[in-house]
């Protein structure tokens, strides 16, 4: 492959899932594994050019690879009996649910930009939601939402762009017109892809084939990396929480391997699972499958 990429040296370890509320923290290697065609070089300083993402931004990717490589200890979810945090006190808070794929998009963005200190996570238990969330924070009463500069904004696709543009850290959006146009198309299609895949859950699995073929074709457009725009971007972040769920559910319930005959998608899944900021947001696969079964198989 004619691309350079990044990952942490620890990424070859077995996939782990967030150890929520854990009292043990795993400390991992500070080195960055930079992958060249047929070469692996361990380096803590090397910087890679990222086509289409601008020269000045390339330097940030060393930070991206190392930031978040320690497992973050996650706070327990706020419930109906929890007091609210001191809302509008000047802190930046990201309200999420650990199980919500829309919230996961924003959580990943925060992680890969290295904003763990700057943006506090406030997990909400959606099944036992505190009333102050709707009353004081976000009248839509959904997650994700972001409290920043005395206002609260929502909608995951808006939020990932907002965080990328308003905060420090590696740029996750391209700066060349062809990639920008493709990024916008893929982001706007993510809802239809989701509809198409989940509506197939109750019927024939082949009905979802067109959606996965669309993804496979999209992944073939830029050859300079395994991601949608070649290099890792907000588009990968927007799709990752959903593809994670589709793959697990379809394999378990329908015995359908979405990567079969789709080598680009297979490679994408392998690569995205090496991104530490994403790994830290993953749920236990069994829990994901169970929740999708409850949600989508009730009438089957
Ligand atoms: N379009 C929204 C969807 C967010 C959403 O549906 N979140 C769900 C959890 S995954 C939620 O908060 N549901 C609570 C409710 O609808 O009352 C986004 O992209 O942020």
C-alpha cells in the first residue's frame, strides 16, 4: 500500500473495551509506530505528510497517536437521583450515553484530538434520565450535547465538526476541494445507510448489501490510505460506531459477514480498531449484540 499511517505500538495487542469505572489503569508505550510500505519504524518524533489534510496539520498526528493511549477511567453514568454538575460554570462538558452510537462519534472526536482534559465527559443513563438534563442542559433531552462557552449544542454530525474546528488538536477534516466534497457526501449519506441496514434486520440480509457495497466503493476512492478519505477523518468517526454494530449483529444473528468479498471494508475495520481514541469508546460486543437484538428483533 502506498500510504503512511499511524497507530500506537500497543495497537497490536488484543482489542480491549473500555474498563468503565475501573481502578486500574494500563500504561502503554509512548512510541508511535509509523507504517511505511513494507516497513515498520518505531519513532516518537517522526511526522508524516497527510495528503489532502494540509502540511501544517501533519505534525499533530504524532499527538493523536500517543494521546489517549492510557485507558481513561470513565465516570459512572448520572441517573435520576444524581445531582447535576455545575452547569454553565465555564467548563466544557460533553453529555453522552456510553451506549449511544451518535454520542460515540463525538466522544471519539474528543479523544483523537487529545481533548480529554479540556472536555469533561458527563455520561447520562438514558433509561433512568435525570430530569435536570432536559430542564437545565438540553431541552431536546437527547445525547450527545456539548456545553461550551455558555451554550449547549447538539446533533452528532454538527458536533464533530464543531469540536474539530473550535478546539486544538489534529485536523480531522480535509482541506482540498475533492476530499471536502466527498466528505460532505458521505456524512450526509450516513443516515440513509443506517436506515437501509437496520431495515434489513427484519427481512432478508441481502437487502443491506447495497449499503455495504456503497461503503466498499467509497473506500476505494482515495488510494493513499485505508480510510474513507485516504487518511483518518471525521467521516471514519461518523461511520465507525455504526459499522461496529452492524458487523457484530449481522455476524451473530444472520451469520452474515459484511467483510466477505469486501476487502476495503475488511481493511478499514482492521485499521480503525487500531485507533486508540476509538478503541476506548467501544462497548462489549456481547452487550451491543444484545441491545440490537432487543431493539430490532422484537417482532421477528
Ligand atoms: N440526530 C441525533 C440523534 C441522537 C439520538 O437519537 N440519541 C439517542 C440515544 S442513541 C437519544 O438521546 N435518545 C433519547 C430520546 O430520544 O429520548 C444526533 O445525531 O445526535
